[in-house]
């Protein structure tokens, strides 16, 4: 990722309806202060705007660039999520991989998630342990994975 320094001219060019852009050509933008704090577009603009007394923020947003790849970041000021354009390459791609990383005692379990339309069955070590009906089939891979992770997590925490 490359960052450019935020200048008055840049702000003037990019301010639209009183807000700074969150994306550039559908790539996520990240604002960074001189001290290295990561900010959302909204808070970045706040730090660039003098307060009621006309004083400037002590650590204003100084750089802007695209945030291409990596975990979800949180705005230092308001805690808003800043999601990278391509996601996190280290993020587990299956519920099994997720469980191996996050659930103590599950490291060597084989975990399978089988969908039948809206119904999810979890199979741990070749044994069907839990079936959940969500009422509708997941319409995206990320929703599918998040339901699988939730169900696996729940089963390990509370049993069937
Ligand atoms: Zn913010």
C-alpha cells in the first residue's frame, strides 16, 4: 500500500457532501495520523477541522492510502471497523481451521460441516454432533462460513 500526505488541496478535492471518501475505486481507504493512529474517514475529517476555538487537532490525520490486505482494523477514535479490500490472508478458510486455531482441545479433531439447503450438520471425528436449521440457505460463502464457525463454537462450548 502506498500512502500520500494529506494536503489542504487533497481535502478540497476529495471532500464530498461534507465527508471524506471511505473508498477509492472500491478500494478501502485508511487514514493515519502523524503518530500512527489509524482512523476512519469520518474521524480523519474531524482531526482536520479546527475546533470551536479555532485550534487545530494535536495529532491530525496526515496520510491516506488504500488498505489492501490484512485483518479488520478499528478506528482509534470511534472504533468503527475498517475492512481491508481483499480481506485477511491469514484468516481461517474453514470452520475446522478456525476451531484448530481458536478452540482448546479441538486441535486434532476432524470437523466437517455439511449443508442440506438451510440445514447445517456438524460432524466431529466422524460423528454427527449437531444439526441446526437456519430457515434459509446461506447466500454467500462468508455467511456460510460464519454460520459454520458459530455452530462449531457453540457445540464445543455447550454441547448439542
Ligand atoms: Zn472513527
